[in-house]
């Protein structure tokens, strides 16, 4: 082991992360407790075998939209 820290490699492609964020935001729109909906959705991803890096990417994307930091139609963007 070289002792260098490395970033985990996500097991989900950017398109899958983007789609998961969209699905989560759709649920948030109809739910009464947005953060509760997000937490439940992320738990479902975890139960479905998603890695923590990919789950965190979905979480960050959803929270950026909820905080109005990005336009839900055009962002966030992920490298393909």
C-alpha cells in the first residue's frame, strides 16, 4: 500500500445518478416532509446496492436543487 488516499470509484454512471436525483425530486414534490423523503429515497438506494459515493452524489444533487443553487431543468451536471 502506497499510503496515498484515493477517492472511491462510484458504481453508478452519471446518467444513473442524474436519473435517481430526478426520481427523488419527483417524490419530494408530492411529499409533505422533503428531507424525510430524501432520507427514505437514499436508504432505498443503499438497500438496492448503491455505493456510498454514488448515494452522496444523488444527495448533493437533490439538496442543490432544493436550496435553489441549480436549475432543476439544467443542472446539476455530471461528466459522462
